[in-house]
C-alpha cells in the first residue's frame, strides 16, 4: 500500500552550521513524499512522483503546508505534566517542592496509564514522534508508558528512574531491586517494536556509587541499551556532586568513572562543563540534550551551542517538560534562539530545524531509522500550517524568502501550527 503526501517538503542531510550550507538540506516547494509499508520510498518534486505513482496510490494534498520529519525531543519527563508552570524555585527546591510529590502519584498504575496517554497525545499534537523519556522510579510507570507508546506505534526511549538516596522514602529504590526491575523491563520491552530501553539514573546525587556501578554494568553488558541522565544543570547541584564524590575531577567524571558514557548515552543540560569535559564527551561520543526553555524557566544558565558543536559533540534539542514550559519543539527552538542571543550566537532557522529533527536523531544514535526522509527510513512526519496562527500568517505572508518564513515559524509557532502528524505513514493526529 503506497501513500503520497504532497506539500512543501524540507528535510536535512547534515548540520547546516552557523553559516547555513544549502547542501545540508533538501527543500521542495511543491514536493511529495512517497510512503510504502510505513517507510520512505521516495522524496522529490511532486510532478515527478505523481507521474510515476502506481495505480491505487492514495494521495493526500497538503499544498501550502510544510511537511517535516517528526520532531525528536531528546529529554522529557512524561511524569511531569502536573509540574509544568510551577512557581518560584530553582532546581533542587523545585525537585523537592513540586516534582517528587507529582512523581509519587505514579505508584498508582491507573494514574500512570492515564498520564502516559495524555503525554503521548500531546507530543503528537506538537508534531513530536520520538522522545527520550523519563517516567518515574516505579516499574509500573515504565510498563504503562511503553504500552501507550506501542499502541501508537511510536519510536520511543524510556527506562525506570534509578534513585536510591537523597530523595523521599516514597521514591527510593535500592540497588538489588532496581537491577531486577531493569532486567525485567529490558527483557519485556527493549527492542520490542520501536521501543528501546534507556537506563535512567536521575542524576548523580540521587544514586549511590553502588547504584551507578550497577547501571554501568548493565550498560556495558546488554547490547543496544541507551543511557540518559542530567549533567551540570545548576551551580548548587554541581557543588553537591563535588561533596558527594570528592575523588572525581568533575561532575562528568563521576559518570565516566562508573562507565556511563558512550555513543548511546545522552545527558540533559551540560551547561556548566569545562574544556576537559567536552574533550571527553566527544571522545566517548556522549551526546547532549540542550533544554533552553527549562534552563530559562528554572534559571539554570545559558548553554553554549557553538562550544559543544566545535568540540565535536552531538547535540539535540529538548523540551525538558516539566522544567520546560512547552512540549512544542517550535517553542523550544524559539527559546534556543533567545538563549544563544545572550551567548552572542545566532541560531539560524535551518540549523534550528535540523537540531529538532535529524540532529536529535543523531544525538540519540537513531539516525539510521528516523530524522529525515532518506529512502528506507521510518515515515514519521508532521504537517505544519503557516496560516494557523494569525500573527504567524501575517509575518510569513510578507516574508521575502523561505528562510524568513521558516524563522517566523520557529519564533511564532506552537502546537496550533501542527495540522497533522503521521506515524509510519499513518495519520496519528489531526488538528480538531
Ligand atoms: Zn530533566
């Protein structure tokens, strides 16, 4: 069964960089995407694809709209929808005051099921089709999340949060119990359909050295696992890590010591790192999830994108909801632009959309499956509507070229601009 979607098509072949290199993207003003059995069969000019389309091809006409690969959110907490927009704290108080009590509710499986469905439906309504997700410490929060993702045929990474110290009793696990839970969840979910397991120590302060060592053992032992955590988000947090792990040179060095770096490891934030850390991250091919909305909202600091990219580190964009204030990667891009303005850097729209699609896939080492419309990739995509938001319609209507329209979309867009989202070539969301 073949399906052809016609519209303006944009996808990326590499990082456009700071002075955008046109060879790094393909743009078809009147383009088409041919999907067969959930995979990309062909992309190009609509006239050529229409001429060759076999009889019976289902044609969806989205002319005037922009078809992009589904957004990739490289760091987000499915259990924190209740925490979004919580007033007046920075990281460590925010965790204690808002986040831990909200995560406690996930002990109840029915709550987890309800929230996983709501979370994934809101992702799809925002055009996001893949994410690296933190449920909670509760094993059942991972089961309900993976079940909801499997029902929607989504490519998702997630894993049980590990935390065996410096947290409330009601969220505390222990090394042996956590290892047994991880092994059981991995056996039942890892590699099932489009799901992948990510070992998820919350962050160094809430795991004992023994628990971090256990995570490192599993990471080395079981092929294809991902690993995700937080790194160098907030200055008080970093001070605390130095007190807890006095023998380690830096925060990154704690994770390195326990074998938690590597090409399938991704760390959120990484705002306050030094040159030695960055050399080590590049050498181990450890990736960064850049969370601009969250970093602004919790007041953590300004990430330096050029510094990370110049060091050769893969970087994806991330909402980090509930520290972040929106699941929409368009809004995350706008905040990334503003953060980088304050660093004296200019995030051009080509690079921003690359970071939110192929760049995110690369940061998660999933670029062989998703991220652009290369033939054979999984056909997850979103259809964006420049006319859906009055001020965006006005601004893009007077734009002199496509780059200007694209920039207006990333600065003024949000989930209202998402007309539809497709998963494996099938309609998964349509704007009401
Ligand atoms: Zn986070």
